[in-house]
C-alpha cells in the first residue's frame, strides 16, 4: 500500500497518535493503538496501546485474567475489538489493519501466525500433515484449486515436493523426524507445543504470536523452547509476540516486555526496566504500589523478580 | 488425546470388573429387565388396532413383553460375562502396549476385503448369470447390485461432507432429488439425452449446495445439521406442492430410458443388440445400468481418494479436527466447507440422475428425511472417512435385509407375516447408537495418512 | 376480525403444545449443549402411551369421568415417558460424553429412527383415532356470520400448559435441583467439584423433558384425536424451531417461541397456504439460525478460542 522506502516510512508514520505511545521500538511491525474490547458490560481490555518491534521478541505478561489472551485474539482476528486499531506493517511497506480483516486473512494476507494456550493441533492427522495444512495457500495455488492437483500435473507435484521438504526441515528442527508419520495427538505434550510452533512457522509469518508456549513444559523443554524462539527470530527474521508466565523464559529471551493488569497496560520496557518497575511487582504480588517495599522486605525480595 | 483418556478411564474399570461377582451381575441384569418391562408398558403390551366399529381395539401381548424382558436379561448377563471378560483382556493389552504400533492390525483385512469386493462388483452380472442359469434369471441379483451401488455412491458422496469435512448434513437427499428432477425435467421437457443431463444434474446439485451452503456453513455443527434437514424438507415439500413444476406427489413419469451412448436398448433395427450383433435381451439394459452406476461410484471413490491427498482435502480433514486452528493458519473455512458441500452435492446429483434414468419415474416420496438418515447411517456405520467401510456398511445395511427377506426359515420361525425389512430401520437406529457408544470411529476406523515422510526417505 | 380472533385462539393452543416440547429441547441443550434429536419421537411415543391408557380406562374399566380419565392418563404417560427419557439418556447419550463433537447428535438421530420404527413395528403403521373426549365449546363472541369459540379442549390445553409451566418454573428457580441444574449449565466440571451429582442432574433433566413431552403428547392426542408413528418428526422440528427462536437454553424463550411458531403456523395456514405451512416453520428455523442464532431471549455465544 505505502510504497515509500524504509527510512522515509519511519519518518512519515504520520497517522501515529501523538499521545498514545511515546518511545517504544523504532521500527514497529505491529502497532496496537487504543485497543478496547468489551464483552457485554465487562471490559476485558481497556485502551491498551503498545508496539512490537521488528525482529524483536516481545513478551506480553500480566497476572491471570489481565486480558492478554483477549489482546491476542484481537490481533489474530478471532475477536473484533470494540475500539482501537491494530496496524501491521510488513517489510515491504504493506500495511494491514488487522481488526478489519476477516479472521483467516490475518494469517493469509497479513501473515500473522499464532499458537493457542490449549494446544490446537489436528490430532488425528500426522505430524507431516499438520505442517502441510499450514502450507495451504501456496499449495492451493499450485494445485490450481485442486484442478491441477487432481490431474497430477507436474507443477503441482513440484510444489508438493517443495512443501514436504520444507515441512521435513521443520520436523527435523523440532526433533520429530522419527515420528513424522504418527498422529499428532499421540505426541507427548512438549512435542505438541513445538509442533504447533513449527506449524505456525510453516505459514511464513512476519509476526508469530505464541500464547503461553512454555506452559506445562519441564525445565529442559523450556530451554529447548528458548533456543527455538531465538532461532525463529535470528534465522527467519520473524518477530515474536508471546504471552508467558514463565519468567525464566520471559526475562531470558525478550527484547521488550509489555505488562497488562486488569485489562490496562501498566508498564512497557526492556526486561531490566520491567524487573524494577514497582507497579509490575505490585500487580504480581497483588498489593498496592505503596506496600510493595514492605512486602518485598517481608518475602526477601530486593526489587528484582527471580 | 484419545489415548490419554482411555488409559485414565481403563485402569479403574479393570479393577471394578474383576471384583464384580455373579450375584451382582444377575441383579444388574434383573434391573435391566425391570426397566425393559417399564418401557414395554404399554406400547408393547397392548397393540391398538382398528376394530369392526370406529374405535380402536386393544390386544394384550404380555407374552411378547415377557419374552423381551427375558431377552434383555439374558443379553445383559451375557454381555457382562462374555464381553466384560473380552474387553477386560483387551483393556489390559491396550494398557500394556499403549503406544505400540497397532495400525498394521486393521490395515490387513482392508487390503484383502477391498480388492475382493471390487472383484465381485466388477463381475457380478457374470456371477449372477452363471449362478442362476441365465442372465434373466440373475436379474434379481443385478438389481440388488444396482440398489446397493446407488447407496454406496451416495454414501461415498456424503462421506466427503461428513467423514472428511466433518459437516453433518441431514438433508443430503435434497441434492439427490435435485439430480433426479434435473434429469427428469431436462429430458422430458427439453428432450436432452442422459449423457448431457448427467453432468448438468451434477452441476445443478452442486449449485444448490453452494446456494444453501453459503449462508449456513458458518453455523456450529449441530445447527448446521438441523438447517440442512430443514432445507431437505423444504425441497421435498416444494416438490410435493408445486404441481406445475414437479408433478406434485404423483411425480414425473415416462422419463426416457438410458441409451448405450446414443444407441437405444430396443429390439428392432438400430438397437443395441442388432448393432453389436447380439440377440435382443432386455437384460442388456439392466447390465448396462449396473456398470453405469458402478463406474459412477468408482469415480466418486477415485475423486475422494485423490482429494484427500490434495491441499483442499487435507484442509477438509483439518477442518473436521479443529476449525479454529484452521482459521489461524489462513484457511478460509467457509470456502473450504463450501467446496466439500458442493462436491458432495454434485455426486448426489449424479446419483439422482442415475436414479431417475433407472426408475423412469420420480416422486417426492423417494426423497424424504428417512432416506437422508439411511445414507448418514451408512456413512456413520462405515466409519466416517473410510471408503471401504462405507461400501461394506452399504452392502450390510441395504443388501442384508433384502437377502433375509427371501430366507424361508425366518418366516417359519417368526410367522408368515414376518418381513425383515420392517425391522431394517429399527436396526439402523440401534446400530447408529451402538456405533457411537462402542466404536465412534466406525467399523474400520484406522485412518491412513494422506502422505508419508518415511516412505519417501526409504 | 372474528376470523382473526378464532385463529389466534387456535394458534395459541397449538403453540402451547410446541412450547411444552420445546422446553425439553431447550433444557437438554442448556445443560449438555446437545440437540436431542429424538425428543420429537419421545413426544410421539408418549402420545401412544396416552392413547393406550385412555383405551384401557374407557373401554375396559369403563371410567366415565372425563377429568379423572384425563388426569390418570396424563400422570401415567408422564411417568412412563420419563422412564423412556431416562433410559435413552442412560443408554445412548451418557456414554458419549467426551466423545467427538457430533457423536451425541448422531446417536440421537439413531434413537429417533429407532423410536419411530419401534412404534411402527409394535403398533402398526396406520393412524390411530380416538373418539373425542370433550366436545363442548364456549362461545366467546357471536354475530350473524361468525362465531368465535374456545373449545373445552383448547381451554384444557392452555390451562394445563400454564399450570405446568408455573410449577416447572418454580422447580428450576427455587429448588435445589433447579440450582444444581443451572450450575451444571454454567460449568459442569466446576459443579461436579462443588459436589453436585452431575450425572443425576443430567438424568433428571432428561426425565423432566420427557415428562413435559408426555404432557404435550397427551394434549396432542386430546386435541387432534389421532396419532401415528410418524407424528414425532414434524412437531419435533417445529418445537426445536420454537426453542431456537425463543433463544435456546432459555425456558421462557422456549414457551414464547412455541407460541410464536403456533401463531405463525396457524395464520400462515389460514391466510396464505395450508400446503406450505411446514415450509413456513422450516424457513423460520433457517432464517433464525442464520441471522439470530441466539434467538429472542437467548444470550449470544462468545466463541472460545
């Protein structure tokens, strides 16, 4: 849509609401702007604004019920926000207003992929098939919406071969080559988590949204996950937005952290800044700001979260 | 997922079953019999019949009630004793080899039954002719073959919608009707030949599928089922009441018969027999129809098998497994469902025009909800998604009652008026429930992956 | 106007019957999220049960008191149909909890096919007429051309419906069972954790639904004086339409929906086309499900991701 070059694009981010977010990452891939989501009388997310930097791993944290998943569902097209704008700007300059796209176009056009808090694989389909489903768009085009595919034309065969090769590479990355032809539902929990991430990556996303990827993982699996996420950021250049409760994951790999509480953003900064933010600590400890110091002294914390 | 829950569930029941003693089982069976008694009063105990006058007369049938209760008692006891033991052993085995390589076990019979069934299907007219002396004598068998194959084709068509895409369509017969009436009307009004009408009928049915599907396919599963049911009924009611268009409940008759690609099956000059230098036999047409439906059914099968290996087919299966995940992967779920719906409808349309050309007569009576339910039952019993299972279920469900009807000894046992067809639907219903309770994935439930990494590597 | 008034009364009568059946749909849907497809056939079965007891009481036992016969038949039909409802849930639905999404619906279709053919086999395929129990009518309004009447039958039907609804409302709103039921509707697992016997609550829901269907079945027999094995399907679908129209899961909605469907059907037949009266009901079903699946009184469903 916008055809400007990289640098001028930055300079002319003119529809930026001035008061919304001073600072933040210089080249955001995603700008969430005054996002509000109400269910009936309940405001799950109230006027939240933040940015996700290009090539960054950004963590969205907050106590249970803070509205993190709701924000995710708005970004990935599952909910239509009551108010606000969610802008995604791809490398080439194409900009998408995610809240206006039909659900599946958030992935298909804007190339935002996601995983789910309670894993959503296709349990009866094999590991390989799970990944091939993710390559639906290129394969559909190659199969000319099944016409070329049903006749078995060479163009489609080639495309399918490539897709399988790509899937095989991902299967290897997550260490499941020996189980590639087994139903995904039969895999252990940790493997399912990684498979779901690999599946999301097979859609070639520019932004990957992970909803509690480390939930239920043991420390070794958590460490593997960290490696996988760094690989995704560094080798594929995919920006990552993740919801996570496991602070060892969050603090180690995040470039930026956004903190929500009761549907409102209470902090936004680097891991170090967040670690020392009294409001964040208060939210996590469930006390008022003023009492933080007392409580910390009581439990033996000294300003930093373990 | 399923694995986990089985293991969790099995452990306590294994223990429980071991402790259950005979007196407890008898008590349990007696309870079942008692409930049966309650259920049998009064609908079984007293039969109402129109008597001499205007009123109804009651006939007591307490003997039947007693028989039913006794049967339930014995069956329940047998189930506890025999099946309990069997399933206990199986459970223990499942526990032991929870994640071992079981698939091979079920794939093997499929490898034999499939080609065997196909072989019989291909040679049925010959077998019938030899088996019963002459082609004409074998007519019964060929007609039965046509009937079964029609249901096999409908089952395969619906399998695309229900088995692959996971959309419960209770109005499938509507598309069958669209196909049948398309041929009936196009051939009688416009004089088009069967071979032009056949693809048109498929297209019309597919168009109806799209027309209906577009607004309703975003509904949740059970609502979709009800809406398709309503749609099917509307089509039937319109066919009954729009007399000018469809001939009303009397239907349309004298629909042109099928020709051998333009050559009619008539006795005289230019007919099929004289063209090919054969002596005229009305059975030629029947055999031709048999092979016609066989080819149509096989095409349905072939397309389905191919589609499964294509991205669209994979998306259907993915949709069945998890619609939300599909959306997150950029799949347009409504369009994907629509293609499954339309393709399924198209095959029903083909089958419908075959039905019309075979019968030479169509009426709304043939397209009621029960027909949809029978096709659905075939798909469910066959194991949703399994092609072979659907074929086997169609043979068992359509063929078996037909065959039973002609078995003399059943009449000797159950009395002269006994007609197994009366009990067919009763058994259909029971079988559907039993399937859902015991084998929800169908008789042949093993899913073959559409693509393998291992095979390529080797 | 007189014609309209008469049709209005007829529509309300029919609507009462639909509303009673719809309650069974809506309760079951509310508690286990399942379309109990067999409910229409349970209704038909109850009509047969009522028919047979009616015959036993009148022809064999020679009872002549209409009120007494009606009451006994009603109670017996309710009890025995409730037993059917209980048995069906136990055999065909309970083992399926936790099975795949469409399993209960498919099983219910199986039960529906079974029930209608079971009745066909044990009672024969022909229509079963009964002599009218009550013939009297109350003339509400009369002029030269037209009389508006309320028959005793209609009065009985509306009164019974109203009384039962009141009792039923009390049951759900004010008793421990009702509380348990509402708790199960909201969150079955949590209810179980809090010590509610979920299985029993669901069983009772089916029993109640079947008992209400039996009331509808008895009233149906009283009203039309004839029943056949295939009479479950269409009223069943219409009652389901009523439940959806009123907002599935909502008890007042089911009754409201039933009355609306009854009125629409009656007026459609009276003013438009009697042949297409079923088409009207089916069309309403489709249109409501597409455009307002939450119905009039239902809560909109938020998709759980």
